[in-house]
């Protein structure tokens, strides 16, 4: 196998366009985990994320002739992954509602506490999908604003605004949670003294 350690992604894409399967395999190796993490954040299911990751690379291989090697490869590939996620959710049929869970089940309470402790889970819950994807691509995937813009079909200025609003929303929610947590013990103490 060829040594591709110092070969840029865009050159590998150009070689793939010329018919090199080895170059494309290297692109898959470089991006497979990143694409999986990105689509998993949307679908929240490992099997679906694996399928969507595979579909992303199949589509990238089929569309490789359309890639412009003068552009960055990562945004092009993440755009394909995002579109695969959109297609996935459009095709999904609504599932029947599960039976209502017992609010006092200890395993449910523990699960909710673990979920609420994660900033990514908080972001997933409170941010609109496009904002969440912008935050994920910027902070988890380390993409620049100008790389995120074509992925989400927005201008770089719009991406900057989305990131700013997302940071403000998360900060406000975290401040509210911290404030609620800090006042809870004093409320308990006050109740205890008045009893």
C-alpha cells in the first residue's frame, strides 16, 4: 500500500478521480470516524450511523468526478453526509408511541442525570438542528466557519451568527441550571428550619 501520510486530502481526491481505489480507501480511512461521529449526532443510533456513514462514502465515490480538488475535501464530504441524514429522516416513518415510563424508576432517573450532565446532550436538546450541526462541525470536527458554510448551505456570516446564538443559548441554560442547583440546598435548609 502506498504511503499517503503527507498527501493532502485534496490530492487523494484528485487521484481518486483518476481511478485510484487506493487513494479513495485512504480518504475513507481518514474520514470514517469523523463522518460516523457526525451522523451519529443526528440519528443517535449506532446501526443507523454505520449505514449512513457507508452510504456517504458510496455517494462520495459515485460523485468523485464532481469534486473540485482546488476546494477543501472535508466540507464536500460532510455536505454529502448531511444530505444523507436529511434523506434518512425524510424516509423514516413515525414510530408508535411507547408506553409511558414510570417517572420514579431509579434507572430512568439515573439515565436522565447522566444525559443532563453532558454539554453535547444539552446542546442536542435545546438547539435547533442546524445550529447544533454548526456547533458540532466547528467544535467537535474542528472545521472552520468557511468550511461549514457550504455544508449547511449558509453564508459564513450566517454560520457565525448561528454559533454565537448557540453559545448564548447554552450559556444561559447552564447559568440557569447552576443557579437552580445553588438555590436548591438553601430552599431545603429553609424548609428544615421552619418545620
